[in-house]
C-alpha cells in the first residue's frame, strides 16, 4: 500500500502519479472523488497510465534500435537489471519489428547512459515524438484452447502443454503473475480481460468461454501479447 499512498500524496501536492498498472489504477481511483482527476494514456490502448489533475504529465518515447530480434521480456528484463522501477516506465511496444518504450523524464539521463545492451546485442536509443502512436491499438495473437475449466491452473497448463501438477511448482518459483500480482490461488477462475504472464512464455489476456463441447469441455479464447 506504500506505493498507493505515495501516489495519492503526489496528487495532493498537485503532482501527477507515476506510471500505474491496471491494478494500481483501480485502487487509486477508488480513493479519489469523481471529476477531480484525469487519466493520461500515452496511446489509445495503453495499459500503464498516469493520473493527473491539471497539467498533462511529461512522458518520453524512445525507439530501441537493435540489430537482432528480441522479445518484450528481453527489454523488460534489461530494465529490471538496471534497477529501473516499473513505476518509472510505461508500456513496451513491438510494432512492425521495431521496439519502443515510454519513460518518465526523471529517469531519462540514467536510461540513456545505461541502457546499452540487451542480452549480447548493442542498443541505440532514439527519442521520438511522444504522440507518434497516439492512435495505436495493440495487436494480439488469438489462441483458442480446449479445456476442462477456466481455472488459471488449467489455462496455464494448456498453454504450456504441461500437466497441472507442475503448476504449483511454477507458483512457488514465482513464474506466474495474475493481474500484476504473483499467482497465489490456483483455483481462481479467470474473468474477461484478466491478464496473466508466464515466465519464458509470454503475457496473455483472457477473453472468455466461446462454447461448450460434447465432452463437457470448453473452448476459450485467449489473447497473447505480441
């Protein structure tokens, strides 16, 4: 709750919040009066946003130029290895084979000076206009699963092609996150637009049950972040 209180204090002092994921956004909105704040979306479909009251917050957008193909989790892992807190950077975008990241000005100098490598590949950074992707909507890979239920452990085991008995091990190793928290309840039944990530596999958004099968299974739709 410290992070929530820190952002509420910033708003009280007429400052904008740091970047908020959907969970933090919901918690903070619950403590504010309607009509007393605005939400800044770096692009139309952005997940990480900023709450402000008067002045639109300053946000920077960088293109990450690298000669080898990388993944979203490679960029995220590099940010974590540099001890750049998640609240200081926004969404990471991969568009047409190009890589982009939103950051706050407070971390600009450190980011430019230290974000030099991803895995074993050299990186070049270029700041571009922050509204470049203002109307951008994220692309997903649509996945259909035939499962016995919409429990999180069942869905994860289906995606990973492993037995459900392996899921508790992954949970103990903190390899699964659900709605931006480490998974704790294996019996949790996914709801529409719940997000979850699986280490080394990717990030997903659950969309819901499409139909039942004759064998009492369900066909569910899941979006995989690209």
